[in-house]
C-alpha cells in the first residue's frame, strides 16, 4: 500500500501488561513482595482513518492512556504491532515521532520557563525553522484566544486552562498529522473546558487526525466522528456517536456497571496496588 | 534529505543547550548558592593547606602542598559541575514532568545527550573560571610555570570519558525513578574518594586504588597537576593521556548504549510516566 493510502493508525493484536506489586509479601519469603500482572491492553485490532477525530471513552484503568503511550512510542507493546501512517511504533519509532504530537492531562512544561521559552524548546526539538517563529507562535495563540503578553510569563503563573491551551498550541506549532489528546479537558473549569473543546473542533478544520481520550461522554459525542468505548483494556463498542446512542447506558449495558462506579473502583485498585518495575 | 536531517538535529542540539541555559537563568538564585558553595569549598581547602604550617607539620613544601590541594579542589569543582549537570538532566525532567515530551520528540538521543553535555562543559568551565579568578589573588596562586598547552590538552581529552561517565550515571534515574537520584550522588562520592582529588592515590588501600586506576578523573588530576604545578610537556603526561583516550573509546559508546538500553527498559516497564 502506498504511503498516502496508509491509515493514520493501525494495530494488530496489540497487547500490553504491567507488573504490579501488591501490599502483601510471600508467606514463605517475607523479603519478597507479591506481584501480579495488570493487563492494560488485551489484543487490540484497530484502524483509524486519516483526518477524523476518534474518541476513546472509558474509566480510569481502561487502557486509554496505555494505548496513547504505545502510539506515542513511550511504551513498548508486549505483543502485536501498531503502525502510524505505515510506520511501526517499535521498529521505526523515529519516523513515527515526525508524524505525532501529544497533549496530556499533565502540563508537561518547564514551569519556571516562560511559555515562549517552552514553545521555542519544543520547536527546536521538533526541527521547526526559526524564521518567523515568534510571529507563528503569536498567531497560534491568537487563534486560540490567548493574549500575547502571556507568552513571556513563567508557565507556573498561568491558570490550568491557559497551560492546557499553550500545550495544544505547542502541538499545533509542530504540525502533527496525528494528534494524541489524553484527557485534555480533565480538571478544567467549565469555561476553560469549553474553550479547549473549541480548539479541538478547530483542529478538525486542519484535517489533523485526532485521537481524543476522555471521560466526558458529552464531549465525545460533540467532538468525535467515531467513538471507542473501552474497559479493562478491551474495546467494548466502536461506532459513530449516533450509532452508539447514549454512551453511558451502553457502557452500563456492556460492562455491567456505571462509568462513575468503574472510576471509583479503579481508584481504589490504584491505592492498593502500584505498578512496579521488574 | 541528508541536509534536512542534519539541520533538524542541529536545531535540536541548540534547543537542548538553550533550554539548559534558560533553566539556569530562571533558577539563578540556586546557581548563586552553588557557586558560593563551590567557592567556599575551594577556599576551605586553600586555607587548610595554609594552616598546615601552624599545626607543626613541617618538613615539606607548604607552598607546593597548597598548590596541589587547590588544583585538586578547582578541578573537582569543575568535574562535579559537569557530572551533576549531565546526570541530573533526566532527574530534572522527571521533576518537571517533561521527560515523556522530550523522549517523544523526533530528535536523536545522541543529539539530545550531546546538547546536554556541551552545555554542562561550557557551564562548568564558566563557573570554575569565576572561582579561579577569586581564588588566585587570595592565595597568590602562581601559575607562571604552568604548561598551558599540556593543561588544555589534558582537559580536552578528559572531556570525553567524563561525558561517557556522566551519561552512564544519568541512566540511574531511568532505571529507578525512586532511588536513581541518590545513586548518582553515591557515584559522585566514590569518584571523589578514589580519584585522588586531595591526595595521591598511593595512600589509598588496595581495593580503592584499583578503583582509582579505572577512574578517568585520576588521570585527569595527575595530568593537570603535572601541567599546572610541574610545568610538564605533553610527552611527560602521555601516560595520563593514553588511558584517557582509551577510556573515551570505551565510556562514550558504552554510555550511549546503556542509555539506549535503559530507555527501552523504561518504555517496556512503563517507567517514563512516573514522577518518582
């Protein structure tokens, strides 16, 4: 298949497990902690066409972030493969990196540096040309309704919403073909949330393929062309928001519990168990 | 295509240097504190040497002893800055939560590490120069007999194994987000003990002497002392330059290979995400 016809994302039997260490210790060997495997992704087959926004909905621990991290070359899968525009995320990760950018729930900035210094750093490591950079940055910020004077303030002085917008502006600046957004509106006040959602809508006009992980069902329905419903590392349902109807009811129907209950359950599990290195 | 790739990498290289410079600028107060700490350490050693005479420990050239100790203190100030700047680059990114962003960028790890190391070397030289300029008049340091060509050569050749060692140590926070940082400090402590910063390695017990022989800092210090105090030429320090060159050939590729392995391991185990 020629490069231009490759889907934006393609995975086959993509699997990921993490080793977890529990609070208890082995009865016969008190120096050893009990360990178990957490399956973050069950074998996953997925194809995302170019230029569309795909929402991934699921409670904490459903595998959304692991999927994003595998696609972002930050986590290596155990089995199966994933390709971004035809490039394998493991064997050809350097090519993959040229196509992608990611906006995460954490700001991922040097907080003492100004927005400008952070953006210049991002531009440089993404190989964006220097010429006219300030102008381009200002125009991206203006597009997303961020005042120009905000550029020279340290990031820690910016509100959470502003930081998130700068993060999206940063990703736009590097002109990704695939944008991985991991809960970009989590923790924001309603106004900032609306503004960030507006930015995501804006990106659709640029034909950027977007994978949007979210807890917010209304957000997924409003912004996405296609929605994947995930739980415990499996895709429970896949379709357009129209096809899937009321997502909350569907989640309950397929998983036997409500989304909020699933979140509470996942948080309790996280407190009991911790992902550990081998 | 090749030119485009090189240009991108050059952008990235400058980006890492600029980022480190900006961070130093923003945390300037901490840098002043560390500068004062370096200065005080060097001055303490200088005054310790000056005070040896009043302790009744005669029978040796006090002036030489002071010079010996001061050269050690100054070099340690430089080497420790470089080492810390390189090894803490990963730790720092963990604190800030930017490590995933940096590792996701389309820039070669070699470029990334070269950028960090280049900044560390330049910054280390600048800060040590400030300390030297203050210490020289205070202790009437006379370096008129020094062989500067030899000193600069030893310093330049030492850079490579030091960079390799720094990269190797910077792997520790990748291996263990919780304990990696402390382990890098421990490595630094071992280097201080074993490399003959303030004494000839011959006074060390056997096992520590064995460590001294594999520490590039030992040869750097011996070569620099020979050049600055003894005024020796290049031929006289060949026995220090040769091990340094050999160590460069081993430590730099080894550092890069181990860093690559540690990055893959962190990605396999999902360790990049954790802030430690």
